[in-house]
C-alpha cells in the first residue's frame, strides 16, 4: 500500500512539473510577443533624418554638385529615395540608416563640387599682359572688311548644321576628357586665331563639342563651358566679345563617328565658324532680323 501511495505521489508531482513547464513556456511566448509590440510601438518614422538629408542635397545642388560631382550627388539622391520608400513601408530602422547615409553622401558631393569647381576656375585663362613691344607699338588698327569671295578661298567646310563657313585660318582646339581647361597647345592656336580676327572684321560662332561618353545634359553643359573658355581667352587677347557667339552641341555632332580613344579625342573640341561679315549682311545670304545671325551661303546658290 505504501508503494502505491508513493507512486501516485511521484505521478502527481510529474504532472505538476509538466503543467508548470507548459505555463512557463506560454508565459515566455506572451512576453516575447508583448516585447515586439512594445518595440514596434516605440519605433518612429525618421522624419528628422530625412529632412536633414533633403536639406543637405539642396545645399549640394546649389553648389552645382550635379555638374561638378555628378556621381556622388546621384548616389545621394538614390539613397534618399530608398529611405523614403522604406519609411512608407514602415521599415523605420533601415529608413533611418539610409537617410543618414544620404546626408553623408550629399555632404561629400558638396565638398567634391566645391573643390572641383575651384580647381577648374583656377585653370581659366588670365588676360595676358602687354609686352614692351606691344606697349610701344601704338594704337591697334581696326579690323578690315573681307568679302564672301575672299572667305570662300579659305573655306574648308561649314558649321555643324551646315551654316556659316569653317575656314583654314581659324583652327579648332581640343580638350582632355571631362575637362574644359585650355592646354598650352590650345592657347597657341587661340593666339593665332586672335591675330586673324584682329585683321578681319567678322563675327564668329564658337561651337563646343564632347565625345559620346556621359549623359546628354552633362555633355551639353560641358560643351558650353568649352565654348565659353575659348571665347573668354579670345576676349583676353583683345577680340570684342560682341563678335563672338557661343553654342554647345554636346555629343550630338561628332567629327569622327568612331567609338575609341582616337575618335573621342577628335570629338572633344571647340570650332570657330564665320557667320557674318561685321555688321553687313553678305549679299548671298537672306536678310536677317536683329536677333538672328545668318551665315554666308556657299555653293551654287
């Protein structure tokens, strides 16, 4: 009888322990779920971090980061867009992390743009000082008129849109990749071009061109900078800015259709196209309004 009571007691104790274990397991699960609910309730959307990143991006944009630090700026924009998408899905933790990274990238783009812009501006040509010979040479004679017939003798082609005259006396200049600073060779060519322009009273259009690499908008902006730097150097050499128009064609009109370094080097250029003879419209060209520069016509017309 004693043994049976002892067995019943052990059995009841075992059942009690099993019940306690099950209750304890249920309690743990309940506590875990409650903790997750509390954590989720405490998580907040990273509104402040996103706003700070947006402000940093706008500051970088104002500093021309899309032009002078395009890759870093684009990465910052993409990171911020990702943070906003995650915030909409209520994934607040990764959204906060991406917003912080977007701000850091925007600040880096700002620094890169500031440095790159300063470096390129430092490479801009300065107005050359007069030599002693030039100082004692007396007043510079005004440029003389030149006829269409005389220009046609020097003509080697037309402008990029078949307008105006490309002549042998005005040589094109070349640029390094993703650059608009003037090399020493380019400066020497511009000096020769300036001498011809001082002699003949013509109006020219300076075309800025790029190779095919890079986005269209970026290359249009780069082509304009190349045309501007050529114009500014000619002005520094004494050519009236009113005689120098500029235009950018970006990558749209290559002089060499190839897809290698040789072709790209030829396409990174600025060309000089005669579009008008002083203030007189050539007899062979139709009349133009004051806002239009009409080039001289060539051929059988």
